[in-house]
C-alpha cells in the first residue's frame, strides 16, 4: 500500500479535484474528523448511505401530566405551526432516538 502525505490538495486547473474512479471507496477511519468549514457546501449528487434522517422531537404533557412525544416520522409527516407552538420543548436530531423516563423522573434518550 502506498501513502501520500500532504497538507493541501488543489486543482491543477479549474475548481474541482476528483478522488479516484468508480468503484473506488475512500474510508475515513475511526477517530478522524472531517471538518466542513462554515460557508462551505457539501453536495450529495449520489446516494448517501449510513446516515439517519432528520427528525423533530416535540415534547409536551397531556392533562394528566404524562409526557407526549411528537415526531415527524423521519420526515414523512409534517408538524403544523400550531402543534409546534404547543411543545414545551423541541429537539432537532437524527432518527432512532428511544425515549424513556427513569425512576427518578429523568428523561432518558437512547440511541
């Protein structure tokens, strides 16, 4: 295996650089950070896999004081402005959170 160590990759001409060719795969190992700076654009012109869908979790209570959690069902459902306004709190996150309340009354999020 060969290794290339550089601090910057710039196009020889034009404004884009191509990494590899089909069907090459580029892996980012555990512990590595891929930083997309503010103002930069990350464009997906293909299929992104392994990513969760965006989700809205809205928290409110019913008349008995029980916790109600309303979601957008991984973006498949809409939450109206009036419903959103009724939330005591809201969280924007990826899908897959499971919510529970422990014996001390604390809200627990499990991914």
